[in-house]
C-alpha cells in the first residue's frame, strides 16, 4: 500500500492568485484624479473606481485614526493594536480636521499598495 503525498491546499493558492490579480487591477485605478476625488470627498458616496479602491484598501492589515483629544485631533495608527498596549501613531502628524485625517489614512494605504510588488 502506498501513502499518498500530501498536497498543498489549492484553495490557498487560488486565493493568493486572485489577490495578486485584484491588487494589479486596483493599482491601475489609482490616478491623480482619483486621489483628488478622495481628498475632496473622503466620506460618503464616491465614483465606482474610488469605491472599488476604498473597498480593497479596507482589508486587514490596515490603518485607522486615533483621537487622543476626541473630535479635535487625529493621528494615523497601524492596526492591529497589541492587547494591553496603547495605539502607536505611524508618524508625528496631527490632523485637526477629520476629513484631512481620513485622506491621510487613504494616502498611507495607497503608498503601501503601490510599494508592493506584483506576485504573478
């Protein structure tokens, strides 16, 4: 009797390929005009392209806003936060406008996405 060789989980391989193709597609949607659209309206209804980019960027790992002074100051933090530890801002920038803070999170996500190589 022979023992069957264990094969890797093909579902993980398919998922990795899907994510690589989706990442490549999302990168093509990011233009100066799309970034400007987000700057002007970071919340609410957006164009189809911007909504697709925002949906993709909302997947973990992620960034978030931390408000040390509620509703007055915001800083961008990296998620997840280790249990029992306070959130650590990614830089020293403090935003006094919530919309500007949301746009800073978006720009951080975009920078990370564009820095990632394609896994073809």
